[in-house]
């Protein structure tokens, strides 16, 4: 029987601890930790994700400043908004919801976020520091996955981990985090030939390809750990999970696996930022 890596349950227990930290911080400093969320454009899925992050802040007693900018927002307008949040001592973390409209230079906007407030782990500097084992906030989804694997005592040392996907906020940081924990890492992507052969050899599979049920259950090695970082309509992920769960030793459900850990990590890193600022 495969172990279900229950991100929802772990996120809930993490929130209980965060409630205590928020109260202690309020008593010590007289202020409430605050996350600023920036939504540019009118993508309904993005609006839903931002709402979920605001709700998570509310559950632990933190503030969430919701900033909505129009579909025609320019890069310069967004950069000015981020600059003002960087300079606001009441803001502990800044989240720019991905994706932004096409006319906006998303990478420039990410890079404008100060390292101290980059609680979603999207800057090149933060990525570089994380990859070299220095102190930095990790990209929220892969950092959440690492916490989930640690909680369930999944052995990484010497294991072959295959990451399917190479996005700058998921696949690439995921690979480096696994490497830093002594896994042997293979990164696969849209140009990879014979993908299924790599997956069949994996002790740990992280699916972050963005295509529903793209990773077939029959590809999974007996006893492998399957982490599905995808989510699509109909409550399906990037893995053919019903079939994969019959072979896996452990797996993340969809929903209730990776998603709750992403939000939990974002909120936790915002709390970390507030405590570091200490005012």
C-alpha cells in the first residue's frame, strides 16, 4: 500500500504553529506581519490563487495587502509599484502572481523584488544563493515539496530523482534542492528523447510539465516516490495518478498534495521575513 504524502494535513499543522508565531510577533513588536500580493490582468485562475493566499494569511492572523493592476499595465508601472512595496516597512513579503500580461517583462519585475522580501523565491539572486547552499527563500512550490518529503522521511541521499519540467520557479529550483540533498538528479523537458525511459529508472519522480496526465502510470518504477506538481480541471495533475499509485511507494494526491504546501511555504517564509526584520 502506497504512502499518501498528505500536503493538506502538513500545511494545517504548519498553520497552527504559524498562529503562535504571529501572536508572539505582535506582542513583541506591536505590528502584524503582512504579505503584499500583486495581480496584474484578469486571469481568473490567477485571481483564485491570490485569493487562496490571502485566505491563508487570514487563517494565521497575518495581513494580506491585495494589489490589482489592469490588463494594460506597463512594465514601468509594475516596477514602480514593486519599488514602493520594497520601501514600505509594513510589508514583509511580496508576491507577484505568475503569469503577467504579455507586454510586461515578468523577469524584470521579479528581479525588482528585494531579496529580503522575495518570499516566493523568484529572483535570480535568491535562486543563486539557494543553489550554492546560502541563506535565501526558496521558490515556494519546490521548497514546499522538500518539506513534505522531509516530513515523511523520504530518503534522498544517493537516490535517482527525475524532474520533468525546467521552469525557473519550479523545475530548475526543484532540481537544485534535490541535488543539495545528495540526490542524483536528471532534468527532463519538452525536448527530451525517450522520456519514459528516464522516468522508469527514477526512484523519485517530480512531475512539473503542465500537461494533464502526461506521465503515464506504467512508466513508474515499483516503489518509486511520485510528486505531482500539476493541477488541471477535473482535479487531475501531470501524472496518470490512478495507475501510478498502484506501483508507487509514496505519492502526492491531487488535490491535497503539493498545492497546500506551496501556500504554506509562502506564508511561512513571510513570517520568517517579518521576524528577521524584527520591527
